[in-house]
């Protein structure tokens, strides 16, 4: 007898290779998953201009980051994590701002983007990425973090808008796929013990579980083997010595660094 619902994760049209460059843009949930990839030695760029919550700001961050790269350079795989459909417009210009920079509230007008506008902003992000790299793949997720300031009903309506926009994007572009982080937290882990004390943000245990579900589907066999081979070296670097200034510990670290160098050389081939 099974007492929980297991969310099915559709097989993506690509696999992540070991040491592959990845871009994460979006809510603080993108930060959490991006850091997990970084811990496993993937060269990641995570929110280069700060956390972005809505589709318009996600687009702005992608465009700005691509503009900063050398011509012809872009990652093959990008994760876009959506938090809310609420945006703030500067009343003076009408532009959607990514950060209010602690300016007075009366300077801004809060709006809720409809499904079609959310999908259109995301579409522009996909097109910007594929224009720089034809084989680019985009994974869209909706953050499971709830927004209490909208009220819980309002937060659910916002998430529903983003879910519909993500679905529309995946219908438009074969290179766009959806990872069900939102559903995993709300359907599989359906319990407050999987949240931080604020009862809004997923706990570290939850982030770890989502990483496990994601890696089992998105990592290539070779990438999975790399992660397995990296674990003892990673554990060595995380070791807390009683005598950090001792010759024995310096030798221990030197050996770990040499093993890391050999491992990276083997998988970069």
C-alpha cells in the first residue's frame, strides 16, 4: 500500500553532461538548485543580477547576461524558475522594474501579468537563448515557495497563472520543457515538516530531494558517474579537522586536490 503520490517527471529531450555549463535565472528556488549543481562541480551561473521573481524580470536578466558574453557564447542548458506573476511598473516611465531599490512605494504601480503576457516574456527569453546557440534547451519550473503577502488564495492564483504560462511555452517551443518542482513539493512532500520554520520556504531536505529527482532524470549516465566519483573528494574537502594548521592536514588537502585535478581531467576529455 502506497500512502503518497509520486509525481511523474517526463523524460527531457536532452541530458546534462558532466562539467557542463548551466545558467539558472529566477526566484530564490533557482538559487537553491543552482547551488546544488555547483556543489557537484558543474560550472553554473546563478542569478547574475540578483533574484528575479516574475517572467518579465527573468527575461531582462537573460538578455542582460547574454549581452555581457562574447559573441557566439551561450550555455546549452538554462533553467528558468518562476515565482510570481506580480510586477512593479515605475509610474514615471511605465517600465517594469526588476528591483525597486527601496524607493518609495508611491513611485510604483503593482500589476498582475495575465497568462499570455507571461508566456510572451518567456518566449522572448527562449528566442534570445536560441539565437545565440541553436541547440539551446530551456527548462521551466515554478517555485513552490508561497507568497503570504498576496494571501494564500492570491498566491495560488499567481502560481496557476505561471503554470499555464509554462505549459503554453512548452507547446510553442520543442526546446522548452517543464520540470515539476512545484508539484513535487505540493503533491509528494505534502507536509509542513518539509518546510523551513517560516512554513513558506522549502527546507534543505526538500531541496536535496528535488535535486535527487532532477538528477536521476536529467543527468546523463556519464554525469551520474562523475557525481558518484566526486563524492569522496567532496567529502574530503568538507572534512572539519581538529588541527587545521598541522602538516598532516595540509598533506590530506594536497592529496584531495590532486585527486580532484585527476578527476576533472578525466571527465573534461
